[in-house]
């Protein structure tokens, strides 16, 4: 489903996202550091998932990848609840992006070829999954009669559910990119404001270097890169 050029383009984006966020982890602390670390791991995972030499083997280690992304998802939920308990429900949104991004990576990992729960959607390893799924359904009808019809219908319904989930997540990342650009143009860096105990995501060097290479700009570049690559991969999986 991905040609070599598109696959390597996604690799470059993923590596760029990972590298930029690793650099950002050294410049921030608190919640922002966890967010940067999570996005760095997601960027690395997308690079491995999209690279032609490794994409076909990604599903073999799907359990480990899903466990890592699941851990970040749970961590995002825990920190969001913690901040919400101290500062109000409006603080839930600061962890929502990490939770949704990690959950999307778990779903994409499960959808890769070689996983036991694969919904016949894969970014690499085979091509034309949609047509092949339909052909498989037709063969099962001819071979098993009414039982094959029910099985094919159930398989088609499951694949449709996965596609809808991927489409919804892709739409989220496109909207998220637009909102990130809008917030940056308005001069907001998206960092976590102070809560009751004074804890906040502090950008230690953001004001010392008034140039293009600032933490808010790095954060925006990471969000745009990750959102764009995630949306692209999700749409290709759902195609």
C-alpha cells in the first residue's frame, strides 16, 4: 500500500518527530517532558512501522509495541486525572492528545500484518487488502454456504468498524494540527498553566533564546509532523 518513496518520507517525518521531541525533553520539565517523551516514542514507532525494511516485521513484535504505547496511554490518563483533580476538568485536555495518540498507535500496531487480531488492514507487508478481503468473503460463501455468508458478513462488519475508527482518528489529527498552528499564531505555546499547587510544565529555556529554535516552535513542529504522518498512515490503513 505504500510505495518506497512514501514509506521513506514517513520515516523521515517519524525520525524528525522523534529527534525534535527528544531535544525538547531536555528543555522542559513536568508534564511537558512526559508529553515530549511520549511523542518521541510515537515518532520512532511510526518510522519503524513505515520503513520498507522493517514494516513487514513490525507485526511480529506487536505485543511489545502495543505494551509500550499502552503504557504511555495509561500514563496520560493518570496525569490528566491528577491535574484535573488539582485544577479542574479543563486540565483534562492537556493529557488528551497523548492518550489519543498512544491509543491510535496501539490500534495501528494491532492492524499491522502478522498480528492475531489483524482486521485485514495493513500499512505494509501486502497490497490490496480491501479487495483481498472481499475475495476471501466470496470464497467463503461458495465453500461454506450460509455459514460462510454469516462469517463473511461478520468479517466485513469488523473491517468497517476498524476503518471508521481510523477515519475518525485521522480527522482528529488533522484538526489537532490546525488548532496547534492557530494557537501558535496567537502567541500561545500550549504549555500547561499553573494549578493549585503551583505545578506546571515549565519551559526553562523558552525565553532565553528569542529565535526560531524555541521550545514553542519545536513543540509546534513536532505536533505538525506527528499529526501529518499519523493522519497519512491512518488513512492508508483504512483505504
